[in-house]
């Protein structure tokens, strides 16, 4: 079953971010809290962790 990934609040006055790198690939097993995306906003570059464990499809 597919699950939705939600980007956390990036801070005051930041309404968008760009995905710089996807850190996992299809078929990878991921653990909760494992970094899966690298994003960049006007003020920072962040790694986004998974909210759940599973297999990337």
C-alpha cells in the first residue's frame, strides 16, 4: 500500500522547497527515521526522514 510523504514545517515564511536528491531507490528497504530525501529552501538544506519503515515501490 502506498503511503504519503509529508514534508515537515520548514520554518516561518518558507512556503516551498526543491528536492535536490532522492537518497533511496525502488526496492530499497527503509527504516523509520532513515533519511530518504535531501531538500533545499531559500534558507537551508535538509535531509527528510521516513515517517515509517517499508520497501520503496
